[in-house]
């Protein structure tokens, strides 16, 4: 399980999980799960499009995720959930069209949707490190404004914080992170990692910084357990990521209820 | 002219059945979806489609009826969302997310096992993206019957649903059981989404649930007119999408037709763009008339 060909999976997996935990903390805080679900699907369409045209997948992943995030962020004035839903289905439909035009093999489709962590190559580590650091930097810069905006939106606006610019910045960060995570855990399960562990962390502690750290740790632990279980059982890693993320949340809920009963 | 409108299209039985089912499903989705848009429940509506996918894949794996799998999966998902808690908006967001995440994990497992155990290919894509043209005549009858049940139930919910959607506080003051109406509506939405997910795939299901009603609401705010408009726009998108998909066979020398799902979604997006342009022009005319 720790042999050399698995080393890349562990390194990239850990980076991706830490990033998903950090962005997920803000996703749960801001209530933007739907966007966090839609943007990875944009990345999926991008990967399918890149395969059709024959360019590096990363170009398609980043390009389409950014387009999806701009579409969602720009229409914040109207009903944002409708805009998100339409952006999401358009991206998925485009992905389906690209796939059927390029006649991709079914395993490739499944890898994009549900992830293929054991296929991480050494050359893909550098872009992952670069993009992950960029996202981490962006989150660090936006940390205080995002918290302020979530806690007291009106006061934050009065103090000169532009909520639309903040939303845009956050969506772009989500898009970059998604472009990174999709090839590893897949379009559908990037989302599980971004919501389950962070929501659990928020239940366990109320202090923002410790919730952020707990979220990153829980997310990494979920992915580690998933890689190990997938390696042992030969079942897809996406199955474990999805179900374990939900299990982590349910356990946190139960421990919360139990503590309240005792208090 | 055949690249624009292939004359033989309606003589094909699969195309006729597929279009018929598509129009029925589009009409039910539009009626139910209008309330989804007004209640800002798009995320739940979409999540139920993905949960239904897990149910459909599970049914495929264990050999149950796929329609049952889709509808039951979706109903279970709606129940789980309610159990986690949907009182406050932000909590609703997380509850939906957790159920959606867990369900996609299950889909991943089921679809993997299906491809492992059978020599058939393409089941992942047909479950996720659907195919209108593979609907059989017998399921057409069943789907139409279930659609009728949904429409009757929606009519029975009627005014309390409208009141709780537009103004929950006023509804509570009038003694409407807001929680119970919300639960009933979510279950109704689950059945609708399960129905449409099996026919046209989870992707298209969201497009038909949200797109036509959102477009109709841009044109006017009166309930009756919006309902009719949403149904017309939904049916139109399906028919136009089917024709485009059928004709796209002639668009490239490689003769690879575009998927129906893609064509229908594109039509829905075109409708949204056109209606929002119309709404903007009407808004500008109003403003200049007042000045």
C-alpha cells in the first residue's frame, strides 16, 4: 500500500484533501454548497473538451471551471440558485456532448466523474503543488473579509467590503481548487469532500480558526481512509470518499447530540 | 434541407415514443418546478435527481425495476434531507449537500459493480445522461399515469402551497402547517425528479425542472399564465431538442449525432436568454414610459 507507485497518490491526495477542507470551511460558512457542486462539473466538461480537441486536460479543467464560476458569481443579483442550476446542467450537457463526439472509453468517463487516484503520475505533482499554493494564498488573504462578511454582511458592506468582489474572488478560488481535485477524486466526489468534513468540523467546534484546522484534518483523514480502503478492496475510491464524508458528518451530529444530552 | 429538418423523423417509432414521454415529463416538471423556483429549492431539486441516479443504478445492479429504483431512491433522499434538518436556509444547504455527497458515493459503487459484472457498455452514460429514444412503450403508460398522480397531488396542495411559497410568515399566521406543506411538496418534487431522471437522465431532469419555469417567471408574475407558459416552453424545448439531435447526424462528415440531452439543455438555455432579453426590453420600456 505504501509502495513507490502509490507515493504519488498519497502526496497528491493529501494536498487535494487539505485544500478541499480549507475551501469547504468557507463553503459551509457561506452556504454555497450548490456552487461548490456545480463548479467541479464545469471542470468535468473541460476535461472532456480537452480530450476532444487534444490539449492538456489541465487547460480544459481550469478554463471551464473558471467560466462556470464566473457565470455563477456574475448573476448573484438574481436568483443565484437558478443561475447555478442552469450553469450546472449546461456544463454537464456540454461534457456529455464532448464525450459522445470524441467516443471516449467508458473507464475514462468514469475516471472523470468518480476519480482515479491510483493513476496520478509524477508529472502531475508540480501543477498540483503550484495551484494548491495559489488557492491557499488566496484563502489566507480573504480569510478575515470572508468571516466578517458571513458574520455581519451589512456591517461589512458599510466598512467598505464589496460583497460582489468577495464572492467573485471566492468563486474563482473554488474553481482553481476544483480543477485540481476533479482528476483525482472525480467531478461528483470533489463536492463530498468539500461539504461533509467541513460541516462536521463546524459542529465539533465553534471557534473559526480551530474549525478550519479541524475541517482540513477531517478531510485529509477521510481521503486517507478512502485510499487505503480502495486499495484493499479494489472498489472505486469515489465510493469511499462519498460515503465516509457523510459518515463523518453523521458521527459529528451524534456526538453533538450526546454532549448536549449530558450537559 | 435534410440537415435542418429530416422529413422522415416522425415515422420512426422510437422517436415518436421518446418525444411523447419527453413532452409529458417536461409538462409535469414545469408545473412542479415553478414552485421549486419560487421557493428557491433548485439545489434540492437537482440533488434529488442525483440521489435518484443512485437508486436507478442500484436497481440495475440488483435487477429491480429501474423506474421503482429511481422513484424510491429519490423519495429516500427527500426523507434523509428532512431528517437532517431543513428549518433554516443555511442548514438546508448543508443537509442537501450531505445527502447528495453520500448518494454520489453509492452511485460510484453501483455503477462500478454494473460495469464489472456485465459485458454491456454505456450503462454509466445512459443512467447519468439518459436517452429519450430508449424508452419503451409500456413505461410510457406507467410514466404518464404517475405524472397524472403528481399533477393531481399538486392541485390538492394548491393554495396552501402557493401561500407558503410566496410568504411563509403570512401562511403561518393563517394557520397553515408550513412544515407539513414543505414536506409534502419535497416528496412531490422527489417523485417528479425520479420520473424525469429515468427518462431523460439526471442532467436533463434539472434543466426541465428549473429552466422553463424560470423563463416563464421572467415574462410575467401571474400564476396561471406562468404555469401555462412554463409547460409550453418545456414541451417546446423537448421537441426542438429531439429534432436538432436527429438532424445533427448530417452536420458532420463523421456522422456522430449530438446527444438528445445536450440538444434539449441547449434549447432550454436559449429560451432563458431570449426571455431575459424580452424582460429587459419590457423593463426599459416601462422605465421610459414613466419618465
